[in-house]
C-alpha cells in the first residue's frame, strides 16, 4: 500500500474501495515485472551460502507466529517472514540479526538506488516499505536500529539509513517521509480523507487507467493539461475547478508583484497553464502553434533515431534509424541493429554496428525524442570503451547535428491541444498510426522477454516494426513542427 501511495495516493483508495469490475485487465508488462521479481528472489535465495530460516511455504497467522519464534530464538537470517504491530503489517523478504535486534531487508530485481551514479539516492517507494518493517520491529522491541537494506539486481547490499538527512535541498529524513506516507495511508484507509485521480505518466500502466481517465475527462480535470500535475491541480482547484474555468479566467487578475495568489506557481507558469487550457478548450479551432520561432537544421541526410532497452536485464537490445534523403519520404529506409541475445557480447556487437553506421554518416542531422538515447549511449560507451571515444560520442550529440525534439523543440517552443507531449500522443495527433494495436516501450520490453524465451521470429519482427514506427513517428513530428505557425500576439 505504501509503495503504491508514493506514486499515486488515489491508487490506494481505488484498490480498497472501488468496484473491482472497473479494473482493467492486468498489464502484461506489470505481470512480467512480478514474474522477474519472484524469479530473481528465488535465484538469490538458492544462491545463499549462509544457513537461514525459510518461512516461504507458511502463510497468515502461522507465518507470523513462526517469524516471532525465530526472532526470539535469535536465528541469524529469516527469509519470507511476517510481522505485525499496532495495526501495521509487513512481509519483509529478510530479517537479519544484528546484536540483540533485527534489521529488515528486501530483495529487489532493480537497482537499490536511483539517479546518476555520483548522486545516487534511496528510492522512496523502497524506503517506505522498509521503514514500515523497521517501525513494526521497533514497536515489538526487536529493532537493531533505524536502518534497513536492499539486496539489489547488481548483487549489491544498499543500506537505507532512515535518520540521515537526504540533502541540503531536502533537509528531511526518510523516516519523516515514511511518517507522512503512513499518516496519509491511515487517513485513506479510515476514509478520513478523499483522494482524487490525477493524470500522469504512471497512469498508463495502472489497472484503473480506463476508470480514472473517464472520470477525469468528465470532470474536465486540470491534470489533463500537459505537465500541470497533481500538486498544481490541488493548489488551483478551489479557484479553477475545471480546465474551462481556467481558460476563461484572466491570469493577470491573480498576479501580485513577482508572485501569484497560488503558492508555488509563478506568473509565467500560470500564464503557460492558462494558454494550454485555452488551447484544449478551443474545440475544432484548436491548432498547435509555436511560442517562439525555431529553425531546425537542414542536411541532405536526416536520421530519426530510437533505441529499445530492457532495464531489468540492463541491456540495450535495439538501435533503430529511419534515414531520409533530401526531405523526400520516398527515400525512407529503416536500418536496425538488434541484439538477439540478452548478453554483453550481443549488446556490444549491436552498439558497435550502430556506431559504425553512424560514423559513416557524419554529415547527417539526427533527431531523437528525449535525453534517453544520449544517456544510454553514454552508458554503453563507458561499458564498451573500445567502440568509440568520449569525444566522438559527445560530437555525435552536439546540438549542431543532433536535435532532441522533445526538450529542445517541443517543450521549449511549441504548444499542442493534447493531454501530454509524448511522441505517441503528438504523432497520433498529426495523423500517424502505429501498425501495432498496443504500442509502448513497456510492451516492447515484454516482447523482447518473450523473444528471448521462445525464439519466435514473429515476436522479433513485432519489436522491429514497433521501433521502426517510433522512428517514423519522430519524422512525422519533425515535419509537423515545420508546419506550425507562430501564435498571433
Ligand atoms: S489511473 Fe492514475 S490516477 Fe488512477 S489510480 Fe492509477 S495512477 Fe492513480
């Protein structure tokens, strides 16, 4: 419950109180994550070289009784226990004795921390789970301290210290975050507070997607304005309960000096959301536009680039390019470099082949959508430094020859009458249709998993077709942006 609450409090309320018949069918990618999680946990446990108490075949009250017994005996390591105190219930994967008490741990088939390597930090959704176990241990007088650990996909033990301040810009402890989440969860369970759906990127993988989006559309909810989000909606909604009411307002009436009447929302941001609300409510008249003039670089050869990555296996398995000459769509050709196996050798080979392809096309202009491609290429270069130098890689992504259509163009200079700015949404708006009925990056990862398991060539082709369409969608968007007019002043 706490894990879900971190990404969406409404999800907790829906899971507890909504009509289950409104749930969407389980998402295959989420199912795959669960399967991979259990598989990884089994592998870790099978590989343990220390004796441990295994309670994985027990359930319910009996599991809880045996967990307590094992801790009272002082067993060193307890796998799959169950602990409970003061209405709090936890199923820690591990309980490890330290001195007179126990520390809780979870086995995670993801990295134990997030963010860039030099600034990695604990994951909040892991932290709240682990803090709950620690809280229960404390209440039972069995805690060895306000710490816990994650055994992660990289074979690392990552320590979560709940009393450490998270940083200068966030002088709070994880324990304080946990207390806040616990208070919010209790209030939802007791129905003392009401949650509201809020449209965000996490909705697309949630089993309440259909139910929530239909309610949001009926309510003309502000979170259907791109990038507005739950926090801003909650701040604005007393004054602007709908998109239409925001569109019909005059934002100047709410500006006081350099601030607005809404905490955390400056005049420029309010103006931006107001303009988006006007565009969304313009009906048939709604047309995307440029906020400022932009010039996209011209070149005889253009490449539209997209990669596919399996984050669970940490493998980049596909580099896809649509190449086009003289801006003539008749000349389009799809070129792909595929890692047929989820191994370092196959990944390296696909990266090297893609790199050779790019090196032979030095004079092209390359388009991609978001910083992801550049981030993954930097990681691949560090992993396989013999393929190319850092200078060569940075030259490839030099803004003179590479354009991040998302950050440098769409976000910086355009407006669209859509609820988000994903490539799927914008290219679809421009009339492009993916051949696959369920196109998504998450689906592609699930297909890759099935391709690896089965070797079924039709699945491999499905992945390639999906990637080709993503590349082509980037081209459609690039041309669509060319046709946008400046907003009349
Ligand atoms: S669809 Fe979105 S708003 Fe609704 S419960 Fe899921 S994550 Fe929350």
